[in-house]
C-alpha cells in the first residue's frame, strides 16, 4: 500500500494493540480496492505485521503489492521490492535447476545418484536399493531428517559457515561426525514411502553443482534469475540489502518480537530471499509451462513432469499429491499445486493453477500460526478466483 501507511505505524505490544493497528490499514482512506480491505482484515485477524502478495496469468505478473510493515521499529512499509525469506519455496527453484540439467541430458531422473558423489551413499537398511534423482525430488529417498532436527544446523543472524558438502558427507557417509544408521535413514526402502527430507534437497543442490560444473546458486542466477529480471533475489543473508530486508517476527505471549534471520548450510532447502515482484516472475513461468516475460527457464515437457502429481505410500492427509519439487493440497473447494515455507519469523506460500496458467504467492514476516495459515489460504483462494 501507499507510503501514507507510515502514519498508521503498528506498535510492538499486546496482541490487541497489534490487531487494532492492522485494522487501521483497512480504512477506506488508505484502500486501493476491495482486495486491500480483504487483505488488511486477514492480517488483523492473524496478527501479521507485514505481507506481500502477487498474481500472475499467462506468463505475466499482473499484481505485486505490499501491505503492513517490513520493520515495525523503523516504521518501514512493505513494498513490492521488500525481500522476504521465502524458506522452503526455495525447493521449487532447486527442483527446477535439477530439471534443467535433465533437459540438457546431464542426468536421468531414474538413475542412481551415488555415482555422481564424492562420498558413499547407501541406505544401510537396504544396501542394494539405489537412491535416484526422482526419489529425492519426490521425498521418497529414505533419507531421514530425524538426526537433522536433533542437531539443528541453523546459525542465527548470519549465513552458515559450514559448507554444504561437508555437512552432507558428515550426515550421510558412514564414519561421518553426524552419521546415524537410524537417524539419517528410514527403514523404508528408497521409493517405498513418502518422508519429507530437507537433507534430500540439500543433496540435490550439491549434485546439481557437481554435475553442472558450477555451484547451483550460480547456475540459478545465470539461467533463471537474470533471464527473468529477478534483481532483488539472493541466496544469502549477506546479499540481502539492509534497506530491503523484511524483519522476521515471532508472536511470544501476545507480543510481536523481532528475531534474527537464520542461515543454514543446506541452502538448497530454503535460503532464498526474494521480493514479491521477483518471485512472481518465477511463479509465472512455473504456472505457464516454463516460460514468462518471453523467457523460457525450462521446457514445457519438463515443467509438466514437475507438476504431475502422484500419491506415494505414506503421503500425509494434508497433501493430495506430490510432484517433482511441487506438492498439491486442498484450497477452498478444490485442490491446487503449491509449496509452503516456514522458519522463525517467516511463513510463505506459492500456489499454481496450470490449467488456468495462473499462480499466486503470499509472503509474511511472522512465524506461522493456525491463524496466519488460514489467512494465507483465504488470500490465495481469493487471488486465484479473481
């Protein structure tokens, strides 16, 4: 919304004060249209300090808009260029980078990944069952995050100092410092059961770097971000300009408290910071057969494969399908392809409707809650129905 929002700055205080401040954003004097009123109302109900949203159709970004505050203390409003931590929506970018390599003939989705690595990779419970690229992309690799969550590799306020390759070798190779037969691998065979795996997506990014002959971050900058004109997108905290950062917040005992951004060594999993204006260009391409702004980032067949939903054993009730990177779940009265993201002080979502060649994204700077999750879903449904 407009800069006049700053005169209605939200105070960090009790939840009632926060909601009253957010409700003020919905006043007719500030509203651009009915969407603004609707969004401001949802923010007030959920206690969301700052939000950005976007809509794309037929490969073109039709809307990119900011609401509320990127930084409460400085009264800095969210704009379409404010850079939010998009968290696990990053996985859709990582999956796209891998699919580009498949398109170039550098890898096959159903081939084992182990020959491409510089360390051994085998599920000790199923030593004769190889792990493939498709297994990793669809979260059925049998690589477990149990040990991952016990350790917590995140660093507060800075980018991680541990290298991705070192983290993976320690976690996945026998004799590694964090290796555990039970904690790093499930007892299900590769391909046999769905089990969301951050480590698996970290491995995909590492593999893309080895196979592509260049760090995957550089590959995405050259082949995805730059061609789409994504100028406000970064893989690192350090690369995110202070003036454009969305400050993350947590709601603790009814009080909004700023929290430090998190950095982690498995950057392919969820480290991207991006503005809504930038992210929507990627979403536009993903919903439009791989092309946006006249630029193709992946061929149409590859994009169709990514969005071809399957129902592997063990898929949780809150999902209706799993694709290559993207997922599918209920939204309103139907189902939509999507990916969500969450970390301390951030909750994000992107939805695709490839049949209508439409996509939306919503970025917020507060830790997820039942209220914010419901609000984001209602906003997404409204945008897609517009």
